[in-house]
């Protein structure tokens, strides 16, 4: 359910096996950090959430983030996190390839009665973790939000993810000539990983279809951190774009009006609700 944009390449995150060994042998005796004794099932993480990417960084106001993670007992938990807070401390399952996601939420409507979630930022322990003093810091990123979201879904379905070669996955993803990773076919990728397979050819984009939306004047964005800012045609009031199948929410930046849209797998589309 995402909008095609100009493409760019991003370098991949390097992570060494030595770091993970060091992580599991040195983090003991701290108020926030729990060492890697054989019987322990949790790890304390200091999670940092990045600013929205441009152009939304200076245009969209996030009211709060919904952070999802798995507790030491393996239960999925959600934490509401204010953007003005620098970071949040979580106690998570200590397992290889364990995801944490953060969805920005914008309150829309005249009284802020509608909470619109944007697609998530994400990070995966331990590959995205670093040691800062006596803390293990897991930095979330927008680029890898789709990967963390995939791993979250797989963990929910009890798919064994701890032995998956995440470093290669990151490398292949970051090597793609694509600016918005949510253009990829998430369901197809999940299906292949769940079946124990992964090839770079599985990282394919979903088809995009032309969509025309009648809108009031203003500046509109999609519920996607990589969204452009769109303006309807001044004469017809129609916004024309290409969209992949799925559900969308369009948000007007000034008045916070919203329009919900569904695009089908064959390109059919309909307006579900909102201020058209």
C-alpha cells in the first residue's frame, strides 16, 4: 500500500561475531543491563527512535510512537513513547534476530479523535545493537522497519528466525535501487523466509496502479514515513498517483483531515471514509 518515489542506495550495517560474544560476556552487574548467564532469557535494551525522514521531518507532527517488542517471557508488548523523550528502556527476549518496531501516530480530526499510524521504524537485536558505556543501545531505522515488521510477524507465527542470515538480508536490501522499502512485497518475502528459503530475487516490488483521488485543497501525505507531500490539481481538485495494493490513509498537514482508501490487487480502488 505504498507510493513509488525516486530511488537511492544506502550502505549496509556491519556487525561482527566478536561483538555478540563481547556483548554476552561483559554485560553483568548493571542496574539496567542483565548479563548473558545460560539460564537468563532477557536483555535490557536502550531503544532510540530516529526522526522522520525528509520531507516529513519538518512537516508532520508525531504525537507519540507505539513501540512493539517481545518481553523476556516471549509475550508481545506495546509501549507508548513520547517523541520528546530521548530513548526508552525495554527488557526484551534475548534471542538472535529479535525485532523491535516503532510506529509513529498522528492524531487527526478536529479534536484529534482519529489516531493514524504510520509504517514503522525498526531494529533487530543483536545486529542493530551497540554498546554505549554500560548500556546496550538498539537504534531503530526507517530503512529496516519493514524487516523488523517481517520478523515480528514470523515470531508471532512461531517461525524459527534465530538462525536466519539477517546480515545478508540487510546487505541485499540496502543494495536495491529503491528508496522506499515498503514498496516490496512483504507477504511474499515472509512466505519464503517461513519456508526456510531466501534469495535476492525474493525482494521484488509489488505492482503499482494509477489512482485518482478528489481532495480539498491543501498538502497531503500518506501514512508512510517515506511519503512525499502531494497537492491536488488546482483546477480539478484531483490528486493522481500510482499506488500498490492495500489500505491507505491520506492526511492533510494543516487541518489534519483524513481520507481512507483501498486499492485492490487488480488496481480497483475505493474511498472508504474521510473528508473528500
